[in-house]
C-alpha cells in the first residue's frame, strides 16, 4: 500500500521529485529451499528487504528510479530465499498523440529467482543488464501504432558451466497496430523478430513471429484479451573437434522449430474482488543452449475484506520444451501455489503471512522435487517525501 501526503510551506504544489520508501523484515521456513531431488534439508532464516522508489512527475514527463534488494545469509530456491539487488529505471514522454518509454535494469540475483522452476534446480549467481524502448502514436481516433525493441545480456557465476547454463544475449524488435472497432471491441496485429545468442559463440536461435489479437470489454469489471499467431525459430550450433589443446571447426548444425503461439487472459477488476486467468505459449530465453517453447497457465485472485485485511491466492503452472545440442529435447514442468494474508496494522505498518508449495519435474532422466514454505513479514511504508 502506497500512501502520499502534501505539506505546504508557502507552495501550492508538491515538488516533482519524491521518494516513497518501504522497508521490511521477513522470517521464513522452506522444507526444500534448493528443490533437491534427494536429501532435502529444511531451512529457516531472517532477512531484510528494502525498496526505494524515487519519482519525478510533471506534465508530459515521468521518471522512476527504483533500487531494491534483500539481504540475508541464506541462498535458496524461492524469491524471498535468494539474496538480490535490483536497480530499475524508466523515463516516459507523453503528449496527446502518444508516448515514448525508455526502461533500464541492472540486477544481481540467482538463476532460480529469475527462472522459477524452469532452471532444473540450478541455483547460481546471475548478473543481468537490460534496456527497452517503446513508441506509440495515434494515427486516428481509432488507430494506434506501436514500435518496441529490447536488449538484455545475462552472465552466470563460473559454476554455472557445470549446470549447463550459458551466458547469453537476447534482442527483440517488432511493430504492432490496434484498431478500435467500437467502444467495446479492439483488433490488434503484431509481429516480431528475436535473436538469442550464447556468448561463447556456440549456439543461437533466430525467431520470427506474427500474431492477431482481439480485446473485448465484457462489462464494467470484466475484460477478455486473446492473441493467436505463429512462430518460426531456427536453432544453430557450431560443431568443433578437439584434439589435445587444439579445436577444429567442422561446421554448423541447424534445426527448425515451428509452433503456434497464443495468449488468452480474462480479468475482473472490482472494488473488493479482483480475478485473473490466463494461458499462453511463447518462445522465451532460459539460459540454456536455445530458446525454450514455454506453455503457462496462471490463476490469481485478491479479496479486500476491509481496510485492515486483504487476501491473495495464486497458481502458476509452466512447461518448457528446450532443444539441446544435437537435437535432443529437454522437458521441465513447474507448479507454484501461494496464499497471502495482509494485515494493515496501521496506515504505515503491514504484517504479511505467506504459505506456498512448489513442485518441479524435469528430464530425461526424470527428476521430481517439491518444497513447502511459510514466511512472516513486517513492512513499514513511509509517506511520500518531497526531494
């Protein structure tokens, strides 16, 4: 919960620069924090959390600078059981015809924090950099066009080579157009190209995709969004023959991967109850040799009982098919269910209780693991302070 206030000392408006800090401490227990297939050992610990969003807001210009992090002496599977440091920033210019948004991110966390259950239980340090740009413009009252591009680069700790993770660079770009049929219906058309490249120069994936979308405002609270299309990916790997200390390049082995892609989302936005359900298929980077074809199903709901109590329940299921070297396909499945109860002790203090269960299956050879967890957190939300 974010609160704001304006203090007047001879001025009518608040300064455009402001900070709204949030600090907290969390204590947790997880029965299998590293999702080990055998020999699971439970762990409990305490960690501190910090979030420092700084904003600048004037007519036509919004700037956000957001450092955040977690500090504890345990490393593990779940996001709150993995130390991290993030620095996010964004700049948005807007006018009556459209907007331009630039975003950047620096992060140090773990492969498990980023990849969820799709990292086969590998928990190593992950350093990443990312930038993106998005430009939108209204051509007419009904027609809107958009151009977006993104670049990211990820480096893993040295021990990642034993786990099969590789440093990579991922670049995407594509146009989109939407047309408002009437007050309730919108058609969308989008396309894109992407290149996923391992930084060791051994493997890469090049992808071309196109999608047709439809948005329907079912009622004041319900909304349906659907996209369907097709994606073509070309995977290539360089083959070397190594003799003693010398390597000889033999050629490049390529395979094609074609698949329909889609996303369907149904949302409800009410004063007390919100709901979301979605299913999707897309090609995504995971840190292995090539892009992974990922299927996902998400369910979420929140209920605000009163000014003091609110609850949330989420389910996330993912399945990834990742091509390996020489055409072998590796499969992973992941399920995370979580219940959260928040007690707003005062306007500034929040006590949060979370319980979750995570299951993971991958292979070949087939491996299964599961973890139960519970954590209790106390947060202090500070009021807006002008800078």
